[in-house]
C-alpha cells in the first residue's frame, strides 16, 4: 500500500472530504500542483478548477473549487475553498450564473487593480466552463 496522508476539502457550507489519500492534484494559482505524502510545507492560493483526489482505496474523486487556499504539510493537506462541489453535480447553468455574476462585478469595479483581478477570475471561470462541462 502506498504512503498516505490526510486530506480535507472544506467549503463554508460543509466539509466535503476528510480522507486518507495517496495523491491530490490542486489548481494552484501559479499552476497545477500535485501533493504527495511528505510534501514540503507550502501554502498556496487556489484558482477556479478541478481538484483530483486519489483515495487510499485507489478510487479517484473530483471536485470543482472556486478559489481559496491550500495549506500543505508533510503529513496532510487542507484545502479551504471559497466554494466547492463534487464534479458530477456541476452543470452548465451553475457555471453560467457564476460567469454572469463575475461580469457584473467587473462592470462595478472601483479600481483598475480590482477590475484586473476580476477579469482574471472571469477568464478562469470561462476556461473551467469550457473544459468541465464539455467533458
């Protein structure tokens, strides 16, 4: 059996995952990141994307996250998501509503810096919509 570590995926609504896992792939802001047991301590922000979790049992589960951050230690990883849901529950309508909300926020942005961040978030949501729902 491969070495395992504890992984928790938490959103404001609920705890989605608390399992022993062998691998987690997270959509870190600076690129996709694979976490294994004994990973160097790291904290990273998360962009909208898919988290792939390989359970100790060998099963793979996928979740969609909409931002947040991950705290990674050699013995575990905790991902605190702004919002998250199981991949199979994501619909085009769910993502379209988030895209429309982001577009409204861009229209009401009070600074160029805030507008730029919102435009990046919108681009990530649009990419997510094109890859997840089309798959």
